[in-house]
């Protein structure tokens, strides 16, 4: 066999082994992210459910207001400020593009 082809084949094999090792390490290092991303998926599914079931949300809010009006007002205020904060962060990220 041509020595140059043999050298190329050897180098190719070494590079393939290096790539396989890097892929294995990347998969190993990204395992902790998998749990966080799965949790994020669950949150998004919950938000999607809330969007498709507004009546259930309305009933839950009505029950909370009837049962504990002061607590409901306090949580409404917190939710409003959280929503406004999210709007500000989102607008700053969109404006940064």
C-alpha cells in the first residue's frame, strides 16, 4: 500500500477516535443539564395547559378570592410585579438584538 495512503488512513482513524471521545465527554458533561431542561419542558406544558383551560384558571382565582381575599390580593400584587419584571427583561433582551 502507498505509504501516504497508509499515513492518511492512520490519521483518519486517530481523528475518528478523538471525535468519539469528545462526543462521549460532551454527553457526560451535559447530563446535569438534561434534568433542568426536562423540568423546563414540564413548566412549558403547564403553561400550555393554562392557556387552553382559562375557565379552570378563572374558577381557581374566584375560589381563592372568596376563601382568602387578603391573601388573593397579596398574590395578585406579587404576580403583577413578577409579570412586569418579566416584560422588562423580555423587552431588554429583544432590544439587545
